C-alpha cells in the first residue's frame, strides 16, 4: 500500500475484507422465496459474479420491480455457434427477449428475476463461458481485435488475450458453490474465512480494471480508453512484441472536476512472452496504489496521472522482471468495423452485421439464431463497436447464411447509413440505475434528425462518429466521439465535440446543456459553417478541434 496518511476506507473495502470469498449471503437470498431482491451488500458482491440488481425504471410509478442484469465474460468476443444458441435461449426463456452486444465484446441479459438468476448463470457456465469477474473490482472482459481480415497474427493475439484473461481471473470458490452447486459457502470454515486471493489479495482492486489488445492501424477497441493496452507490433505477419499503454479511462461525474476522461500513455515496448507478467504488474500497481477511500478517484488512470509515466515504467520493470524499451512506431487510422461480407486472411469469409445500439432483437435475433442452428461450425464474434461478426464461413455456407438472413428481411450490404453505422449508445433507461437521460432509445432518432439537417446544408451522406450515454460514466466511450451526447437530465444533454476517427483524441465540452427539442437550432449554424470552412475531406471532429472549439474557448 502507499505510504500516505491513513484514510477512511470506502464501504466496499470493508465488505470485501470481511468476506474475501465474495460469497456474501447470495445463495441464502436466492433460496429465500419471500424476497425478490438482494441486500445492498450482497448487491456489491453480486457484481463480482457478473450480475447487477436493477429495477425497471419505466415501471417505477407502479412500484419497484426488481430485475437482474447478467453480463457474460467472453475474452476477445469469440463465441461458438453453440454458445450463441444457448445465449439466445436464455434471453428468450429468462430475459427480456433481447441480447445486448456490449462495448466490451460481451453479451448482457436484462430483465432476469431473482429466481431465474442461477439457471442463467449455470447455463452460461455449462456452455463453457462464465460471468465471474464480468463486473466488480477485478479485471474485466479482455478485448481483442475481432476482425479476421488483416493479419494471421491475430490468432496469436487472441491466444494472448485468453491467456491474460485466465491468469487474472479471481480464484474464489464461492462462484462455483453458488451458481454450479447451488450452495452457500460455509463462511465459518477457516479456508473460506481466511481466504486470500493469490493475485488480488483480500480486498481485490480499488475499482474495476480493463485490458485491451489491438492491432494497428485498426483501433477497433478504442485502446487508449483502457487501463492497460497491448498494442501489437507485427512484422511480416509475425507478432514481435507489444507497445504498452497504461492509464486510460472515460468515467467522470457532472460537476466534479476531480474526475475526468483520460487517454492512456504509451510507456514502452516489451517481447510477447512477457505479456502475462506485464498484465499482472500493471494490475498489482492498481491494487497497491489505487485510492481505496474514494471510489470516484480509484481507477488506475488517476495513479498514472498523479504519479507519472516514469513511476509506471519503473514499477512495471520491477514487478514484471523486464526492461521496457522505447515504444516502436505505430499508427491508427480507424476505429470502425468492416461491415458486410469480406474475405478473411485464411481465404474464408466473414460477415459483420450492424446491430443498432448493440441491441440484438426481433428479426435480427431470430435470423442469428437460425444461422447458429444451421451452421454449427461458424464463429460468432462480438465487436467493441457493439456489432456481431459471423466468422470462419466457407464458400458453401456463405450462400446458405445469405438465404437465412434474406428470409428474415436482413441486408448484408448497405445495412444502414454511415451515420448509424458509426454510432454507439449505452443502454441507460429503463435498466441502468445511473441513467439521467435516455440513450439507446433516443440515439437512432437523433441520428435521423442530424442526417436530415446535414442534407439541408449540403452534407448528405457525411459520416460523423456520434455516441450517446445517459450519464457521464462513459459506457459507450463518448469522450472519443466527434459528437457526444452525455445525459444530464430527462431530455437534456451535455454536448462534446472534436474526437477523431482513429480514437486518439479526446473531445471537449461545447454545450453544457442542450435540450432535445433544440437539436436543429443549435447544430444548424455549426454544420453550415463546417460545410463552408472545412478543408477538402476534413472530418467534422477534426474541423471542430482545429477551428471551432478554439474559437469557443477564446470567447468563453
Ligand atoms: Fe459501464 C457502470 C453498462 C462499458 C464506464 N456500466 C455501468 C452499469 C453497470 C451501471 C451501474 O453501475 O449500475 C451499466 C449497466 C447498464 C445496463 O442496464 O446494462 C453499464 N458499461 C455498460 C455497457 C453494457 C454499455 C454498452 O453500451 O455496452 C458496457 C459493458 C461492458 C462489458 O461488457 O464489460 C459498459 N462502462 C463501459 C465502458 C467502455 C469500455 O470499457 O470500453 C466504460 C468507460 C471506460 C472506463 O471504464 O473508464 C464504462 N460503467 C462505467 C462507469 C464509470 C467508471 C468510472 O471510472 O467512474 C460506471 C459507473 C461505476 O462503475 O460506478 C459504469
Ligand atoms: Fe448507465 Fe451511464 Fe453507463 Fe449509460 S453511461 S449505461 S447511463 S452508467
């Protein structure tokens, strides 16, 4: 621990220390038919098991209806067709008939009542995936590039992603006991009472921890927003090592200047065989130096911001037994997925399907289910842009998949407009307890209005990366977007402008409050100027950053 003056630990620290297996009284509450929800403390433990207690906010007026969100852990976003079938069944049988493809390559289920929680989590485990550590103060799902188009080295990077995910998984027996065996751990037994996780210790991390792998020039995981990033350096299609990035993160709170989005720093290069040691080194730096008193200030990004790059380099070198060398040159050019049918580097085909705001439902859900039934050898890959890729498709399967999708009315080419394709929205209402304004349900309509406005000023078909979140926590990584709508109150959004297409620049606040009804009046003059003043081919975010935001800050 750091040598600073003693501080009052947050309540979460106290409960982790009291029950380091993270068992709480979850199993007992599940077995209790007289209650439909968990206590506040159990709700904190539940997160480590991959579930959040929520209530349907649309129904609040008629009384609180408790529902659980379950988040799976899917390293690199790779699922078999059989796993997709299981997930599809679970969403239909126990959830709200939708699958949510998240911004971190996992699937979330919404609307699960307490009595169905165990069947869902057990079925996910039976399908050889897990929910352990999908949430909580631990390492979360590890991201890896999902698109098989660029280099065969992707397979090595995916293997490293899985290796790191496994090495950083918590070791508590409570998860197996509760969800697989259906039993409460006997917390009086010394091995449970005195349990200490070999990597995390008794109190785990001060806060969540996020890792991503990326292959330049495609930044399809928004690498600089992760606590820890492995930027692959590839020569002649061979992985020669990783540039290491540390200290990225999006979360902030309105009106609290001490919290802010931050881009990670690239602090050096190391050889690939050290990837697990380096992951453990960075994670334990967070464990040992993160703020355990104030959860709003507890992410690794604040350790990096306050202690500096040299501190991180020295600690990583010491803990991982390496010597970081200067980072190798790299460049990012895009954050997008390649929508439509493409050829993979191994000659097979893959199809990237656009999923509006990450919500797989209706005809799309039915079509994907049928594809999984009929083509058991293909892979389903989740992208960090909330899309789904059907991969490892043979020539013959390609025609069959097209037939299934067409029968359900789905398109494989020109699936949507460039504006919708580039956008992301977090769930917010009605499930997220932290949402201050609509997001997923609002954004598609906003995009249509913006497209209309752009057409009016002669910019029809312009691609602008637009992201929305219902609060400032940043789940759809809004602070990287060219335009971001960040919820403040019902129908009111803070607007941020100026991110770039490669995911290398944070945007800045333009309007503290924009009323939903004022979208056109506020944006019309800005788009009109952009149309007149942009350089040839210049993107909206780049123009905002080069001219517009500078003028704004000069006049403020
Ligand atoms: Fe998130 C909390 C949804 C990616 C930053 N996030 C939440 C919760 C669990 C709300 C809560 O604590 O009660 C949301 C559940 C809503 C619901 O109804 O499902 C939620 N976060 C999501 C997902 C589903 C958004 C999506 O559109 O896909 C993403 C699930 C990822 C996954 O599969 O693991 C999701 N969250 C992110 C990201 C993006 C990323 O990781 O690339 C971020 C910003 C990056 C970062 O961590 O800095 C993010 N979520 C947060 C925060 C702010 C953390 C902070 O540093 O302050 C919270 C609030 C918190 O932890 O207290 C949060
Ligand atoms: Fe909820 Fe806020 Fe995350 Fe949206 S950004 S899902 S409103 S926590």
